[in-house]
C-alpha cells in the first residue's frame, strides 16, 4: 500500500454490520442526540433569560451545556448518516476536522469542570471572597482562557497528524475518527505524536484534574470544621452534582483511551466511546 493523503477516502468500521439492527440503532442514537441538544439548549436559554440565574455557577453551567451540544454534534450526525446510508466512509479532510473538534471539546469540557470546581472552592472555603468571582469580567476571562488553551492544544495535535502519511485502503476500528486510533493507523513513524499525546495528557488533562482534586480536598477540610450536621449535609449537597459530572466525565474518557490502547476491535471500543460522546452529554443536564 502506497502512502496517500489529500483526497483519500477512509473507512470507519463502526458498529455491528447486522442489517436488522441498523434501524434500531439509528432511532436510538437519533432520539438520544435530539434529546441532548434540546435539553442543553433549554438550560442555556433558561440561564440567559432568568436574571436570578446570572451567577458564576450557572454561567459556567450554560457554557458547559453549549460545549456538550458541540461535543456530541462532532460525532453523532456523521454516525447517523453512515447508519442511514449504509456507508462507512469519511474523507481524509473530514476525518482530520472531526478529530480536531473532538479534541477541542474534550479538553474544553475538562477545563470548564475545573473552573466550576474553583467556583465551589471559593464559595465554600472563602465565602467572603465569593463576590470577587461574581464579577462577569473574571468569569468571562476564565471561560475565554479555557477556549484558548483547548484550541491551541487541538491545533497542535491536528498539525502533527497532518505530518503523518496514511496508506490507501485505511480502516479505522471506530465509529468516528478517534485521535489515538487515527494516529496508530498511519504508515509513518508516530513516536513524536505519541510523545505529544503523553505531554498533553499531563498538562491539559492531569493539570485540571489536580486542580479539581486540590479544590475538593480543601472543600472537604472546610466542611469537616462545620459543627452542625445540617450544615455539613447542605455543603456536601452543593458539591454532589459537580462531583458526579467529574466522575462521569473522567471515567468514560478513561474508558475510551484504555479500550483503544488495548484492542483494535471496533465492537470493544464502541461502548466506552458511546458513553463518552453520546451518553455523558445527555446525562449532564439531569445531574
């Protein structure tokens, strides 16, 4: 097989090839996608229209809802088209674009969860300073910084993948262009790309996670100093939803990368990927 990029057509193996399951899968994923988009849009509109919800946490929550809509829209529409058209192809340019936006919104989701943890930390551990982060300018800068860091990370990864050579007849063992799978399908050496992934995992993945863990370690320490049991329950209840979001996000994301690293079987990697790209954005509004 000769290396060839540019106008190359890639094949996405996707889910089961059983024709009888295709209508069911199409209906299931379409309903989940529409539900995710509508509920998250409702959260955004409600937050914008209700002045009582113009607080840092709801501002960050509305941004998280927007990112979730973009995140699931990166992969699900193309998957639905492939299921409906009985096709499994994507252009090289389309694959790079999908991979770029997938990376962007995953990292952005991570940073927004970190910013929300910081808001919780200030509200509980330093309530007298909470008014300082209620400043809309500071909230805007925190979100803008998250966008910039995520965009730069995505751009660097995409440019590095563009340097790779891919052979004709390439098959991606996934239902979308998952970055790790795409890189390991290249014909050329991927050492630099793998090194970049590890560095990015530490900086844009481990850094925010460390910030979240630090924030909650301080929060737990502050809550333990509260004398009344009712006060402790109230403080813990304010953090429960965000902790659920963090746990769901990291567990599904870890499942995606562990499955793609261990096996190249499309059916084995599909379940954690669906949890990450479809189920998580759908459950976030409930949590």
